[in-house]
DNA sequence: GTATCTGCAAATTATTTGCCGTATT
DNA sequence: AATACGGCAAATAATTTGCAGATAC
């Protein structure tokens, strides 16, 4: 489980483990890391009658990013979203312009292999690459199917 | 020149051509489309003693995006940035974590070919792709060279 | 016990909007 | 002349910050 990792990581950096920090991390674990924004995390905790102030949610999320538990994302809205950093699976995102769903393209749909040779090319030219961010937008298979249904 | 295209495009959609709209578009043409944010466009015009209010800058930029003259970008700051849509050259971005410069990876550095087969794969699975957004972060060749210099 | 953390409310930043006078067609 | 547009100032939305009391270690 992840919460113990947090406990350990905090201790190492002389931060303190608090109920609030545990709760915020748990939100991401419980929701299966559904690209939540800070406001959504706050609401989720309110619903569970768990008292964490909004300021603390923001501060804790920042901390979790700093410690490498969360990755900060942007999808062209006015909000930052976050996902659990899953060390062994890099992925890209597909955002459906119709239903808004964010798909994670990984495993057999991973773009990693495809990009690998390209990244080598950049590195040969002196670019040192720390992060790759690949996003697609369009219509997802589900919505595309529905749309076809309507046409007929 | 692009300003005439704007004039034409506006007429077609029964929008009006105004000095402010011309000025805002010109900023992007004159600065070689350096990924400016709205605030920067506003400042640029102030310096040139061209009077355009901030609200108009925002509204005009939105319009230019809607008309397809500008593309809206996000680089994990709290600001939207914009670039001229250059029809015949899709490109990705490399953001240097050291100097902050944003590089456009195009022409011989274009990732288009590499991604092409991958996109076909997605489309075979029913995804309809309208937009691809690929970004890298790391250290650019210039900064990498400098850093090496310091080490010695 | 002490330094870190939290909650609250106020501040900040980027962007949007309402309203009314102005300019384009 | 009619309608779209621009400027201003106020409104909004997301996030950040200062401070005083609470809590982890």
C-alpha cells in the first residue's frame, strides 16, 4: 500500500505525517487516480465528512508532487489535475472532445517504443530529456460509435 | 502577408476589421510568434504606444483562436500562450528547464513521421484524432554545454 | 517543548463580463 | 442607422499566503 511509502518518505525529509496528508493521498488511491483537480479532492473529502481545508488540500498536493507521488497535468481547462505516479507505466492521454473522458494510453497502446528512436535523435543533438508529455484530442471509440448510430 | 487574410476571414463571418484586431495579429507576426501570453501582447502594444485595452487583447486573441490564426498552448505555468498557426508545419515543443526557452521541433526534427504509424494504430481501434500535442522538458543543448563548462 | 502543520480569511493572478459610449459597415 | 466593438472597472475562478492556534515528534 502506498500510504506507508508516504510515511517513510516524509520522515526521510523531516516532514510530518498528518491525518490530512494521509487522507489526501488516499483520495487518489481510492479513486484510482482519476485525474482529479484540487477542488475535486476537497469535495471528495467533504462528502466523506473528512475535514481538510482547501488550503491544506492545495499544500498537500504540492507536497505530493514534490515527493514524486503525484504528477501534475494540464488539459487546457483552467485547472491543474493530478495522477498517481505509476513508476512502471509511462503513458499518454487521449481526451475525448465529445464525452470529456480522459483515456490513458499504456501497455499495448503505449507510445514509448515509437518515441524511443526519436528521443535518441534529440539526445544526439544535445537535448537532455527529462519528461515527455504526449496528448491526443478527438473522439473516443465509444462516442464515435454512438455518432454513427445517430446518422443512420 | 497575414493581415489581409484576417480582413477577409472577418468579413466572411460578419465580424468587423478594427485597428485593434490588426494590431494584435501584428504582434504575433512581428515577434515571430514567440509563444506570447495575453499579458505580454498587451505590454508589447503599450511599449509601441499602441492603445489597446487588456480586455480587448483577451477578446481578440480568443477570436483569432476561433478563426484559426492562433493556437492556444499551455506550458505548466498559470498562463495560456499562443502561437501563429503555421499550416504547413506541425511541430512539437521542447522547454528548457534551465533557461526557459521554448524550442519548436520541426522540419528535420519533426516527430510527425514517428507518430504516424502510432496514430494509425489508434485510429484502427476507433479513436478519431483531431489534435496531437507533444512536449518535452529537459536541458537544451546550449545550457547543457554551459553546465559542462562549469564542471571543468 | 518546539518546529511544523492546519484552518481561516484575505490576497494574488489570470481571465471574463456588464455596461455604455464609439466606430465600422 | 444599425450593430458590432472597445474601454473601463468590477466580477470570477483557481490558487497562494499570512498569521495564530493546534499537533506531531
